[in-house]
């Protein structure tokens, strides 16, 4: 070892020694008893593995099961899997590195498990083949994201992984690239079935994963196919019959193929569940359970989720048993939280008619060609808004009624910048990984704050910043308090108008919202004090307790406004008015037939029809 210098490191277990080679500027470890050298820091004993974190945290893994599999780490993998997959084959200078504990502190990473490997802070330190490294460089990536840096050494060691990280964190490459090295290591015949199976909740996410698999697997000859509903089965079945190493699938379509005996999964040894919380929300648990039961018990499982609620913990405990390591990026979240790098703007408007003007103002305030996603609640509004906007801006719509070919075309045009404005329903709110989306606009408020977080998460991805604009009217008052909490948790400034909307929206409180005053819903809910209407006042309403406000009834009890059941005379008047409205509708239909009825294809048909 001419020229090699010994580095004093008393923390090393005997008889290991730390050595430094000035010629290559590399630090490595040598065991004089066994004459073994390794670039992975030894964790103890006289063997080279398993490697322990050099400055990291140690946690007990209460769910770890030692009896699973057949190798030293279970599942047939030995503790020297780093060497098998080439981790030690590409040594890299450690200049500029920080310790594992410091890297985790800087990137808010926490880990649970025994002998958790150190994060890999450069692509070269992973030992990827040259063709994959070339693709990484061509993609413009400078260094691994935190989830990649910590997940890669765990996945490459053959252990199971549970990773809790927000969308846009780079997790797709976090599981795909180790999976490709696993495929190269096992070298199974793809005609007998895939080696790597990825389950995803939506076809959009599945297609996105396939795009990455195409990019990084092309030079290695690793073939894949995408299996999802809403597309013809024939091409997907042909791919499966010809043989592929990777299958990326939604649970529904893959389960259909399994029940029909059209796919074989008996040699899957690397399973990924991506966005597992979303799959549970969509009711895919029975299909997932059936799929996993058909897989070999000796396999490696990687489980990714954006949240860590009880239901997700339960299903993860069933699937990951092989010396599992838990990785949390940004802390343990029992519920979904908004990305702090997204600036949230909430505009409380007097009516829905004001939305169009505000939307135009927002778009014009951005540089030409800025990528913007606009979310609508209904497919009808999605199409209508896209059509109206296309007169001034390059916009296109995507929703569940579009053919898959049309959706693919629209998404590609959006990614390419040919159509920089995408109008979408919630079908695109999760799973799409489109870079450089500068802003998201919630034209209609979603059904809840979780969907809100998923929507705005389309911007501010991969460490970038973004902006989210949300339009709210009195009809959205019931969501105001939850939205305020989401904004405060993300350290956002809550506008006073939203605070006021929240005060009257949670348990009523008068004002222009559908739970408060108005011609249809009467008083302001519980404790409201509304101004009457067809359904009267709320319980214990304040402000207008004695008088009847509105056309339909006398004052309600305990301070409520006028109610629908206020008196016999009021009911008689309602019946009379109902008969009048019925006669008017009959005459209107008669005139419509005379003019030639506007059918389903007319522009006015179903203008505000629900999804």
C-alpha cells in the first residue's frame, strides 16, 4: 500500500483501519485480519457488512421480523448486497461530503431501523452503470434528492422500505433505478413474467412512471409495459406475452388480467406501491390484497406514501417485513400537509361571475408561456372554461371523459409548452409530474382540503417554488376553517376576508353563503341568525329571532329565522306557487318544441350539469 496513509479513527470497530489514498483522493476501510477492503464504513465485528451509519441515528424497529426469507437479511439477500449491485465498484471522493447525521439534519430526514445505511450524496457514489449515469446527466440532475439519497442504499441492500415523502420529491427514480440494478443482477427470463412490479393509483401516474422507465431502461435493454384501465387491453396483453421486465399497473386493470389468467407474476421479486395512501383513498385495497397474495413471499417491497395515517400503517405492516427501514422526509405526517415552498393566495369573491376576470388578470400577470394548471370541479365547466379561454390564451382541457389518446396529446402539448395552460378536473390533481409548473389556480374549490393540497402540489415540485391561487365565494364558506388551518400549518399569510368567511362558515353566522341567508337555505346553520328563506332559520340563530324574514313562514324557535313549516297559510301559499311554476314550465316546454328543442348537442344543454 505504497503512499497510502492511515487515518486515525478510534470509532472504528477492531481490527478495521481507515486508509486514505492520495493518488485517488479516496478514503476506504481495510480489515487486516481478513484482508477485506470496502468503501462502506464497517458497523462492527470482523465482517465488511452490514454497514452502519457513520454519524446517523439508531432506532429500534419493532415491526422487524427476523424469520422472513432465507438470506442474512431475509428474502434471500445477504448483507453484502452493496457489493452485488455495484455500490462499492465506483468509489468517489468524499471531499465536500457531510456526515450522515448532518446530511439528515440539513434535509429533515429521520430514519427508523437497524443499521440504516448512510445517505448517498452523489450519483457516482451509488455505482450506477455508465449508461444510467449518462441519462442522469442528460436530465440535468446535479445531485440526488433527499429521498433518493436515503432510499437508494436501503433498496440496494435488499431490505424493505417504507418512505413517507411529499409528491414531487423524486421518489420515482428513488425506486426505479435500484429496481433496474436488481433486474440486471437477477437476470430472469422476462417471458416467464416481470421481475419488477409497480402499482400506482392513476393511469396518469402510471404513464409518468413508464416515461422514466423508458428513459433509464432503454440503453440497458430493460423493457416495460403500462397496464391501466380506459385503454384497449390488446396492446397491453401483447406486451405481457412477449415478455417485459417491468410492469407498471393500476390495481383495477392488473387484477382483471389476473382473474382472467392473462398475466403471470410468480417471479416478481421487487414490488413497489407508489402513492399507497391515494390507492387506499380510491378503494383499491381489495385489489391490492389479491395482487400481493399472488406474488412470491420472498420478495423486496418498497412502499411510498405522502401521509402516514393509521390505515396506511396497517397495510404497510402487512406487506413490508424484510428488515424494514422507515424513512420520513420532513417529519412524520399523520395527515397531508401543504408544501411550504408554495405561496398560497386566496381570493374571496362576491359571486362566481367574478372568477373569469380574476383568472384573466392572473394569467396576464405571468410571463408569456408560463405553465399554469386550472382546476374545475365539473367536466362541463372544464370544457367550457377551456373553450372560452382559447380565444385569448393557448389552453386545453383534460378530464375523465376524454379518450386516452386525447389526454396523452393534451398532456404532451402542455409539457412541451405548446399549450401552456391546462384546465383539469381532479383526475389530474395527483400523479402527474410535470416540471416547471409555475402556478395552480383553483377556479372551483375542491370537495375538501386534502384534494386542495393535492391540487396545489402540482407546482413547487423538486425543490422549486410555486404559487397557488384559490377562488372562494360564500358557497365555499364551509371549507374556510379547514383551509385556514392548512395555510397556517404551511406558514402562509391568511387574508382577513378568508378569516371572516371562516367565522360564518363553520357553524353558520349569517351572510351570503348557502348555509346562511338567501332565498333557498334560510338562516345561518347552527347559531347563525340568517335572513329567512325556504328552509327557515338555524337552531339557536341570533339577530332575527322574532320576526319572519322571507316569504315562507313565521319565526322559528330559539331565535331561528322564518321557517318552511311556520304555518298552515304559508304551506297553502307554497302549494299555490308550486302549481304556478309547474304550469309555467309546461308552457315553456311547449314553446321549446315549437322552436325546435335544443337537444343534447346544443351549447346550452346541461350547462351546469354535474359530473
